[in-house]
């Protein structure tokens, strides 16, 4: 008598669905990992190389730029650093951190730092540029905007119209001094103005030190006004008019490189995760950040 072989059990619809979802999720993470690994390594510098660091868009974070600065500062094959800035400025602390890192290299004296201004290098972008040995701007570059701005929105009347009441529990009188749910009091405005004035003073002194100008001379230009590259040259905010290629050649000359310099640049790092997070960050930057933290060096057309 022959034995019957039990038929294989077909997975239930629920099981098939779970397995499909699992495969999709696993495939997604494999894709993310694969794209993340497709990152260009920093090219190996040969002798007489010049590093090119780009600062583009609103300055929100300093991490990646600081990593590049440290790498190139430690690489003995790199003779000079060119910083290409195309930015309206941005957050205060990242601008100050990048300025400080470039200023240390300049003060060490081992490498020359040259800034090339693109379409715009204003406010925080100019703050960073002032740390370099030499600044080149195009004639039509928009620069300057030496000032600080804090923007707040009051929605109290709007909430009253739709019947929404804001309830605040706080431990200090001024804990909600920049709240969008109540008018800004005279005392709160005075406190914030003192903060603004102090940060503005830091900006002025940083530019004065970086540009080797008198504080009063910078103060006269530090009312938030903008300059074209040609106007900036006339008031000593930049050293020369020229293109990025001019800046690279100048850096080579200052570093004593007689041959055609090799330009080393970190390729933009790309991963699916970075793409998504960057888009979200840039889109929501002006919306979700609490108003009290929106103190910034930024110029907006």
C-alpha cells in the first residue's frame, strides 16, 4: 500500500501580503544602502594641489563644511584652499564656526585661504568670506548685508477669530518673550534688541579682524546694506574682482605653485536619505523652527 504524500500548503492571502510587504521594505533598505554607498571618496591630492570648498544656499549647518576644512588643513599635499561662496547667509552659529575654522588656517600661515564670491555672498556668507586671506568677487556679486535679523509672527488675532486659545504655563517672566500668541511687550522687545545688538557687534568685530579694518570703519558699513562686487571693492570689503578660475590661479600664485595646479574637490555626497532629509529641511526651515531661534545672518531679496 502506497503512502500518500501530503500536498504542500499554499500560504494564506494574509501570509502572502505580509511576505510581499516584507520584501518591499527589505528592497527599500537595500536600495538606500546601495545608494548611500555610492559616495565619491575625497580624491587623493598630489603635490601642488589646491582644495576647493563650496558653500551653497542657506547656511543651516556647518558639519560637512567643517569636515572638508579639517581634511584639507591636515593634508600636506594641499597648498591652498579656495572657498566658493554662493549664499545669502543663514544661521548665526554655523557661520561663526566656519569663519573660525578658516581663520585658524589663515593664522597658522601654512596654507593660503582665498574666497571666490559667486552670485551672492551676503550676510553670513560675507561673515565666512572675511576670514580668508584674499576675497575675489565678480562685479555683479551681491555681498555685504552686515547685520542680524530676527523675524517673528503674531497670530493672536487669527486664533481669536477661529476660537482657539493659547494656554501657556511658564517658570520665568520672559520664557515666552517671542511667543506668536501674544503681542511683543516693550520689555521683551528691549531684551531681544540687546541680543541683536550683541550679535551684530560680534559680526562687526569679526569682519574688522578678518579684513584688518578699524571697527568704526566696518561699523559705518554694517547697517545691513548690500553692495555689488564693484562697490564692495571700493570700500575694502573685497580685494579684487575676478572669477572662480581667477581665485584658483591667485591661490596657486600665493602658494608658490608654478605649474598648473590640481584642484581637489569633494564631490557632493548623495544618498536617498540625504536627498529626502535635505528637501524636508530646506522646505520646513522657515516654518517649523521656533521664532526665538530664528536669529540669523541672512539677506533676502
